[in-house]
């Protein structure tokens, strides 16, 4: 699998290239945001490791422009700042994970492997799922309803895939956190609730009166489709 590392600090870039290559990945380097975006558009890597503070364009801008170009490549942000607002901005720009410098190399490699594992799960088997007039495309990261086409981020699609693979089953918040976020991340159960709220706004005719995504109080959620078709 190919990983693009966009990092202007030579020592860090070389360290990441060496260790990722040792893990069997093909690594490409870019030293600034403008070059990183061009490489991202041209190479279409499996993962982008993206520094926040970059010359030319910062990492947030690079990620926003890539997402605007409909590139759904998973992104792991690296930053020297450990501020909640910056993390929020990173996830809003399209990040899949976030790691603060200085980081522990084994943790970095674990997060890379986990992101790629989730991305592979998202794309395996059937690519489309339809129910009750709603169409989900897991390769294009889109959901089509009577109100139009909505584009989702990778984490939202992972959550949606989990629900569609376990229809009519109660899934606890802890199960969702483990399967969608993984043990390498540290979200709270409230994170799951916020993502379900977002999915309801897209899927439900009346989000406050859900027909498909039901809350099982004290436990988690249950997805109840009415008519289903995989393709």
C-alpha cells in the first residue's frame, strides 16, 4: 500500500519514510503543502500522513482542497499543538485521525495500520446498499435520498457500513467505538451519539422521529431497514 507523507521537517520525514518502508509500505514524500496536494491528486495514495504547519499551504487547507476534489483518502494529521480547537478544525477539514508531536513511533505505526484496516473493511465485499428508496455507495462515500445526494466522510461511512451489515441487531456504543474507531483512538460514547445524529439528518424523513436508526436506551443503537438490496 502507498502512503504519502507531507512533512517539511526533514528529520521527521526521513524517520517516517524509513520506518514505514520497513513495515512494507511504499512511501512518497512531499516537503510543502502545495507539493503535497499535487502528489495527492496525482498518486492517489492509500493514506496521507499530513503535517499541519507546512510552507505554501497548511495541512488543513490541503485536506479541505483534496476533499473538495472528492478525494476520500484517509488522512492522519501530525501537529506540534495539542489544543482541542485545532483538533476540531482538523476533523472538520476531513481528518481520520490526529497525532501530536512528539509522538511514540510504535503508536504512529499502530494508528497507520488501524486506519488502513478500516479503509479496507469499508471497501470490501458489496459496494452499494439500498433500502427504502435510499442508496448508499461505499466506494463513492455518498448517500442518495429523495432530498438529493449527500457526501459523507470515512468515519460516517464506516458507521453506516456497520449498521447495514448488522440489520435489526442491537449494537452497543462500546462495540461501535471498538469497530469503527478502534482501540488506537480515544473518543467517548458521546462521539457515537453525535455521529448518529448526523446520519439521522441524512437518512430519516423526520430525524426527531427515526424510522431506521433507533436508540436502545442504556445500550446503543439498532438499524431497522424496511426493504433491502445489496449490489
